[in-house]
C-alpha cells in the first residue's frame, strides 16, 4: 500500500500587478492498493467508469469479502471498511484535534479535518487500486501532448500503471433500501450493482505534467525562462473558488478539475513556451479564460485523457450559462472578486 500526497493550494489573489500566494490548507492523499490483473467492464458510454472483476483467483484473497454476488469488486464495501479503520485510528490521536467528516454522496474521499490554529486543514483520503496493465481503449485518443511535451513523453506516460478510484457513477441514482437489493434500469440493462463502479484516475500523470510543463526542458528552471502557465491555472482556480463561495447552489456542480482540464487543453492549443511568457500573464490568462468560456457556452469539455467523456453535460446547461455570465461580469469589471479582500 502506497501514499501519494497532493496539495490543493488556495493560491492566488491578483490585485493589479501584485500576486500573493497563501499557504495550502487542503490536501489529497491517494491511498493505493496494488492488485493483480483486473477485468474492466464499462458501465456506461463515458469510458471513465468500470465494473471490476478478477480474471483468475486473486493472490489478494482478503479482497474476496468485498466481492458482490456477481463477483464484482464493490467500491462501496471497500470505502466503508476503510472509513471504519480511519475512524478507529483517529481516536488514538491525542495531540491534535482530528475529526472525520460526514460522507458526501458519490464522493470517493474520506475527509479529515485537522484543527491547527490559526488555520484548519482538510485532508481527503482517496482509495485507489493500482494495476499494472494496459490503459483501456477509451484513452487511446486522449492525452494529445505530442506538439506540447513530445511523442516520447506521451508514450512513456501510457506505459505508467493504471489507477482506479472508488467513485460512484452519478447516473446510478437509485436508493437502496436497508432490507432489499435495488434493481434499476441503467443503459437499457437491468443491473443490481449499486455502488460498485470505479473511475479511472490520472492524477499521477497530471502531477508529472505540472512538474515538467514546458515544451523546453529548461522552462521555469533556474537556467531557463519563467512561464506563466501555473499562474494562469492558479488564477482561474481562485476565481472559481470565490464564485462557488458566493453562489454555492448555482455552482455546486463545478470543481477545480473542470479548470484543470481546460488548462491542459489550453496548453495543447498553445503548446510553446513563447505562448506563455511571464511578461504576458494578463494576455495568457484572458486567452485561457476565453477557451474555458467557449467550453461553458457549448457545454463541451472533453476529459483530457478520455475524450469521449464530456465533463460539461447539456443537462447542466443552466449552471454552465450561469458561470459563464458571472465570469463575463468579472472580465467586464476588471475582476472585482480579486480585489475584494485588498
């Protein structure tokens, strides 16, 4: 079992030409479990969600208790077991006040709140299975980084291990009675497997891309030119975060992953370091923001690794239009939300 830790910084407040970066107070911990080869069966047309079964008798016999009656590995059962373990371990922590938050519907994370004055720290623990096998066909036409980072880099990334997180498909909108098994219609198939879906995760690849984001190897190194890619991402993350704070209900469907996905696509559209020069931060940010607005207007934002998976559904067009209007208001009024606290 391995841990991968990623910080979610509440990055950027831009006031005129000054940028202030705050301390990170949100973290992700990916708790990975290596498993033998798995059979992946798509559960819908997105190419992102799968039912998992073992191809042969697994070496990990202890996982058999998490199989359902059809032999599928239950994400729900594994998350519940992990939550119980974490709750028990938290009781043994004496020097710091740590609590496990209530479950969020459909979330793959178990969230810890650590109260450490003057700030409160949030830690999301995400269960992931680590599998050494080929990426599924739905990823074949994704990760178009050839002109940006190079063909060799893309090829090497696709040889990386496969990760699947315990994430319920949002289309599975059936409540299970405590005494009965839910039977429901899904994609014209009658299924009885609620909470068994796993979603592909590429956070390890995303982290590597962010570390080595330049078309030139020296980009942002001590002996190279500084680009503004990361700063543009931080700005839009902060903008969305502030708008979500102001309009919780209207923007509840949006998260930082929408912003990050649009960022990766923008880096493909403008692949060269000269397209992201630090001196051109204002222009680059508006260019990136313009692409994101186009995505909102069309309700089309393909997953960067799984292009058939649209992250902006037409079902949520009202929310997409609302966010688009709020961003345009910010643009037309010189981003008052960035200046609010200054």
